């Protein structure tokens, strides 16, 4: 299928017009800044309706197979649609664990039956997905996960505790990493990967309150929960390999995601805008030399990230440490976001002490909330420190 | 408009080919042994390598075809300079390229054309600009009097001793002017060599007092102010290119050591206190390279655009800090070995101190970036 420049331009105009016309009005309550912060039914309903609408309009899952609810088109269309969503500042497509990780996985290695059963519900937002990897005692060291899965006839019986389960209380399915064999020589070889239903007896998802005061993830208890044996993905013992593959999608290192925005986009221009009317020592803040110097550093950092994405696509300019830009992208972006937002609060003077709920808080406490939420990305999906280990070992070749 | 705005970045086949050839050339001509062999030589560079480099046409890459250059533009020299930085290849390439750009951009003249032809043929040229240590000052006391005679001196003149041509930044009859001077014209004992922190580099103070200029050697065109501004920006960019190359080589050598040295029964590279800063350095180098080639993308023969100015300044601000950090950690991470003259870390940490002071340090550029980005 060949796509002309003209087709793409026309398409961009079409999506752009649609986003402009369909961008929801401010609902009058706080929306989550990312898919990891859906904490109320109100937010859930709103986001579900929005994602459904985007999918129905044909702007989600554009590159997924047609027979499973996708558009059957080249991925270039989805990336244009995503760009336009970003440009118009529309809400996120919140079913990210389905859209971005479980979905691509099922598309890549699932059976036709699994594709038929799961993919459409992911796109339409009817079926929310969550991820049951982390446990109270095993976070970064995921390979040591201890939640047990024991085969009994045509079922697996699950016992154990998962934690930090984003949308665990709303999800219909979970991608679950559990131990089918506790006696393997290598801890990784005892793990298996399941597409587990959440609506069976014995599963209890208890919301956990976050640093922001809001909700978004749960501690998820399994007590003799019985799931069908066909929930197993791949074979027993292949869980680690499959989990690593999902993490590749999650970190953007492998393509296949359905598209849509996972995070509210917060850029430095937004921050500079709010600094314009602030003062320090009785003079405009933006005339303060120390502030200016710090701001330029941040601008450079944001710009270097954008330029890095461009350079990553130019082979002769990446010969030294191939893939360093791709592999370090999460670390660079999330750490930058964290520092930028922290800086934004620091500039507010006494008003920096106010939080969401105070009517005098600047932009309703937006930056305070955004700063706290930035840790979801520096911790979730592999902490920055673990990312640094991976880069050091895989790109620089340093020993473990 | 967004402060990020322009993020163009492209690299054509010519550039890719030049980059490959340059890396290969520099690797062969400038082994670490060769670099060390030149440290206390008078000229500081290998004249055979210089000859070959001129024969390859590199000095003419950014100069017009009608003068014998290849007319590709100064963007095409960025990869060469980065390769030189990586191999610590010394010599007056950057100095000569910049002097030629200044003369070219100041406007055509017979003497200027002679200088440019000479540069293409391999005669080094340099610019004599600074009088104080302050890159931000434009006061000028080294003046051309109404009769064309010079009075005063310039400091920090790069490659002064080997330059066949000197481009003096001065004033004549109340307006900015360049004086194009041949080395033979210098008064006796005019050059006093500096002792530089970077022993691969050469620079001197030159006393021009008493030198008599022919009228045609004085260039005082309308475009001169813009040419001087662009010269400073291109200087920042090429210094950034060299520093980025040096930082990459520095990281490589540190990483190599971390993979071989053992303490407490383990390779020291397995300690995160060493590992994670190496990742920070890698990321900083990646940022430097992105700025470099972004800036190169925005360059042409015409006066530099606002976006190009921003890009050159960002490249220098980033590269200076990157090399300072990479080399500082290189010394520390080699332990006492890193404190020795024999360890290559000394070459990089010395290069870093020198390089940050070429065409303004990071703070100098951030200050100007703030004005460009926040005030307009
Ligand atoms: C908002 C949010 C949403 C999440 N959603 C989900 C989800 O949906 N499903 C799910 O399964 N998990 C989820 N997680 C969990 C996340 O994947 C883990 O938090 C993460 O893997 C880290 O594990 P941990 O919290 O146990 O921290 P730990 O692993 O205990 O780490 C504690 C500290 O030690 C550091 N550390 C650990 N190991 C090393 C090492 N080898 N080298 C250097 N430093 C190290 C870490 O960087 C961190 O600073 C979520 C987390 C957050 C914050």
C-alpha cells in the first residue's frame, strides 16, 4: 500500500479538524495528568467516553488489524493522529496498559482467538487492562516475583500479592507475572505470563493513596483465585521473556502501540508563561539573572531531547554508541520533567506553598501536582537508577 | 511562539562521507603517541599531516569555488573538527577556517582573496582579536591611526607563530576595521608565546606597534559588524565541535579503564558511583552532538539567522560543560593514575579548561541565550 504525501497532508487536516471540533470542554473537575492517576469514577467515565469516541472516529489503533477493531493502515497515520492530539491538547487515551503493552503483545504473539477476544475491547475502552508485575518485596528485582500460579485441571490457582497496580480496581484484565515453578535453578525460568480476568472470586484490589493525595493504583490480593488455563500466554516458564518484551513496548523501544496520548503534555513554554507576571525582589522574575540562567539550562535540555529524537533517525550521526539515544530516552525525558516542574514551584515565592484546593494556588496548584506526579515516570516502568544501569551495561558495556 | 521552536536537523551524503574520511584520517595521523610526541614541539603540529589535510581540500571546503575552494559551506567542517577533537589532532585548522570565514564574510577585496587562496593552499591564518580576558568586552585599544600605522597589542592569538596571515580586529577612522597582515610584516620580537594549559595548543601575545599597513590591507566594510558577530558564533560552534569530540574520546578512555581495573575483587566499572556518572556524561555528549549538527543544519554563507545564533550558542554552552565534566571525572575515576602526567586524562582535563575559554564559556552563551529566548 503506497501512501502519498498528499494523502498524509489531507489526513492531517482531517484529524486536526476533528480534534478541534471534538475536544471536550473543561469538565469542571481535575483530570488525571497521566494514565497512572485515574482515581475517581468521574474521571474514569469521562476518559472512557473520550477514548471510545476517538476510536470510533478511526483515530486509535489505526495500524492494528481491521478484523480486530483496528484501521489496518500504515503506522504513519497513527503517528500523525498522535501529533495532532498533542497539538490540540486533547485528553489522554487512558487504557494505556492495553493500548501500549498488552495489545501489541497479543498482536505479536497471541493466537487468533486471543486477538479476537481482547483487542477490540482494548481500543473501545470497554475492557480496561492492568499490569500485575510488581510485588511488595520485588519491584526493580522483578525476576524474583513470588506470586504463585498452580495448575489444577483446566485452571490456574493464583495466590500472592501484587502492588502499585495502576487501575487495578477498574480493570477487567491483568497481564500477570506469576511463578509456576518455585524450584528452577534460575529464578527467571519459573515465571509464567497470564492474560488474567479480574472478575473471578478471590481477587481484591485495594486503592492506595498517592503523594498527591489522589488515587490511581492498588494493592492487589490473590487468594485462591482461579483463572482459566487458557489465560497462559506462551508456555509455562516463558514469563520472563514475555514480560521483557512488554517492557520493550512500554519503554517505546519496540513499535506496535495502538496510539493516543498517555500523558498530559507539559512543556517549558507552559512554565515560562506562568513566570511572566511573577516578581522577585520587586522586579520582574524574568529579569533575574540567576533565574534566567537556570531557565536557559532547562530550555536547552528540552530542546536537546527534541533534537535527539531527530538525530536518532540519522544513521551516520549515531555511530559511536548506536541506540544510546533510544535507550536513554525515558531516563532523559522523565528526569528533565521532574526537575523542570520542581523549578516551576520554586519560582512562585510564598504562593509555592499552596496546593490544589486553595483558591489562591497558582493555576489551581497545577505545578505542585505535576511535580509530584512526575515521579510516577521516574519510578514506574523501571526507575531512573535502574535505567542508568541498563544504559551503562548495554550501551557503554560496563560490567554488571 | 515556542522557545524550543526550530528543531531542524539534517545531514547529507557529502557530510557523511567527509565525516568518515575525517575520522579515519585523524585516527591514523594522531595516535595518542603522536599527540604526546608533539606536546613540547615548537609548532605543536605535524606538518606532514597538515600538508595532507590541505591536499585533501579541507581548508577549502567552506570557501567559494572561484577561489579554489569546494563551496560546500562551513557546516561541512563541523564533522572534521569533531573528528580532530576526538583524536586530539592539533594544528591550525580551526583557526584558519575561522580567519577565512571572517575575511570572506567581511566582503570581497583583492588582499582578502589572496589570503583566502593562501589558506586553501595550506598557509595558516589566524585572527587577533582579544585584548583582555573578557569575551564580552568589545573595547579596542589596538588601533590603526589615520596614516595606517598600528599601535597596541593583542592577546591569546591562536597559532600566532605559524600563521602566514594575521587578521587583526581593530578600528580605523572611528569605524570597525580589519587589517590583513602577513607574518613577514610583523616587527621583530612582536610575538611572545603563551604557556597554555592545553599543551596541544599554541597561542601568543602580539605587539603590532609600529607596523605600517598599505591602504588596501585595511578592510572597513558595512558588513563587518555582522561578519564579526558571525565569526564569534562560528568560533563558538567549531570550539564546541572540537570539545564534543574530545569528550567522546575522554569517555571512551574512562570506560575502558573501568572495564579493566579491579578493586575489592570486582571490576570498578560495576560500581554505580562510577557507572552512573558515565551515563550522565554519555547523555551530555549526546546532547552536545545534537546541538552541533542542528547548528550545522542552519548554517549558510549568508549572515547567521537568529535560530542559527541560538543553535551555535547552545552548542558551545553544552559542549563546554560536557567536556569539563567528562574530563573532571576521568581524572577522579582513574585514581592516582589519573593524577599523573602519563595518564591521558590530563590531556582531556587540560583541553577542557582551554576549550571552555574559546569564544566564551557556557555562562557567557547562556546569558545571551536568555536575552534571545526570554526577552523577544
Ligand atoms: C505511579 C506508579 C504506577 C505503577 N504502576 C504499576 C503497574 O501498573 N503495575 C506494576 O506491576 N507496577 C507498577 N508500578 C511499580 C513500578 O514498576 C515499581 O515501583 C518499580 O519497578 C520500582 O520498584 P519498587 O517500587 O519496589 O522500588 P525498589 O525496587 O525497591 O527501589 C527502591 C529504590 O532503590 C533503587 N534501586 C533498586 N534496585 C537498584 C539497583 N539495582 N541499582 C540502583 N538502584 C536500585 C531504585 O531506583 C529506587 O530508588 C508503578 C509505580 C508507580 C510509581
